[in-house]
């Protein structure tokens, strides 16, 4: 397995992986069992993000089997409701005893791993790469987990040790902001 920055040519495969795991493409049971991703990430968006070096991928012999976005909050154009909610909540969310707004941080996620590759350390390897990649630009990586997305909570908080910063509401849904320090 190779872990690397995404190339623009990876965009179609990343879009397919993202679409297959999107909230709206899954049944309620699938969402409860495996988690889900949300947002608008089509081929053009993913190609642009790859060109800006904002995507990490897990590549198994030329097949993209995992992806993780890592973006600077200031560069986000037209953020989705949960991202906008996170940005608006920066003053009340606390990172290491101070408002998140006072910290240098990167938005972590979405992260998605193909079903056949789950439980094999792909998400952990992408997380480790993201933390290392962010270390020169930020003191933390920050994600959000929608209430009810228990699989995502288990992976990021219970598994990777991301720290809950607080909750916020966006678009009528409740989210928890979680963060990890960079090294």
C-alpha cells in the first residue's frame, strides 16, 4: 500500500469512492454500521483539491482505496453547512485552553476507506500521514463528527485519540468538533 498526496488524475476514482460512501447513498443501517461522509466532492472539486495538495490517498497498486482531505480553513470557498458551522463556532470551541480561533489548524476530513479495506489500518495510516503533513502549517487538525455517526466517533476519538472540543449545530444537525495535535 502506498500513501501519498493525490494527483489530479486520481479525481475520478476519488469521486467514485466518495459517492459510494456518501450519507445519501447509504441506508440508515449502513450508516449506523459503517459511518458515512457528507459534502459536495465531485470530480472537479477533487481535481482542484488534488492540485492544491489538499488530499491524501491510499493507493493499492494503482487503485485509490482511501482518501483524506486536509484543508486550510481560510481557503475554503462556499463551505458546506457543517464546515461553515465549525468556522462560526471557533470562538466557543476550545483547543488546549484557548479558543480554536486563536490556534493554527487545518480541517481534517472527510476521510473514507473502501469497504474491502476497512479494518486493515488504512484510516490510521492516512491519519498519521495527515498529522505529519500538517505539522509545518498547523498545531492541530480539526474534524467534525455528526451526532449519531458512531463509527466515525469510534475511529477518530476512541481509536486515534482525537480530543472533543465541543458541539455545534448546522443545518439543524448537531456535530462534535474533534482535534489532534500535529507533531
